[in-house]
C-alpha cells in the first residue's frame, strides 16, 4: 500500500467509524448508563472483533458470500432481529444497580461477536478489503486491521465520552428512560440505509 493510498484509507476509516451506527450508538448509551471505565471492555470488543473480521475478509471469507449470495439474506435477517432485540434491551434498561437484576454493560466477547451481525461492520470491512487491499499482501492486511483497531478505539471513545457527559443531565429516572428509548429508536433507524439499499 502506497503512502497516498494509506492516507486516503485513514480518511475513509475515520469517516466511516465516527458516523452514527449500531456500535457508536450502543457505546454512547453504555457511557451514559455505566460511565467510560465500565464501557471499556465493550469498546475493546468492538475494535478487536472488527479487526479480526477485516483479517478474515482479507484472507477470503468474502468469497464465500459471493459464491453463496443467499448467505447475505440470512445474515441480514439475523442482524435485523438481533438489533431489534438490542434496541428493546436498551429501551428497557434500568439505571445501574437498580431493580432485581442489576444492569450490566456489554462484555468484551459480546461486543466482539456483535460485529458478525452488524451490517455497518460488514459493509466497512468489505469496502476496506476490496478498495484498499488490491495486492492482498499479508503485511498490508495486518496494517489495515491494526489501523482499524486504533481508529475504532478512538471513535468509540468519542461516543462513549459523549454518553458519559450526558450522564450529568440524566440523573432523573424519566430523563434516563427518555434517553434510552431515543437510543433504541436511533439504533433501529441506523438499520434503514442497509435495509433499503
């Protein structure tokens, strides 16, 4: 990968990673509900899971989806159902430490596994591999995956911090409930560009 191509790729990564999507909306809600420190495993899971996805796409998993196009439909149905379930969980989240079952942030493994049903993650990984990895060199693939890890940590930190700052306003249970419902609706809305494509 040339220096110029890498600079273009960095621009693409930041633009794609900082825009609203399922991961960013979920860490924002987690930051508001649990704070930055307790959301860190969620962030690390996103970054690691996505970097791993990019590596697998680079070594050829995308060819499986080209050979069996019906897998795209299966993935979309599973992803949509899972995102609706997550939205329901966010909308009905109680304040941390309240209720019979205390609310908990998403774990590292849950966040890493979520990347496989996140339509935006699939689109970003496929774009990165097809546009920015023309030579399929192993070193280039590792640079792309490592860069994505760093950029993902930066972008999710921005959204988590935004959620944590909102926490000052969300001390009232009614405000927290309104915020959680808003995040749930936005999470569902983030699916629309993929579903209508």
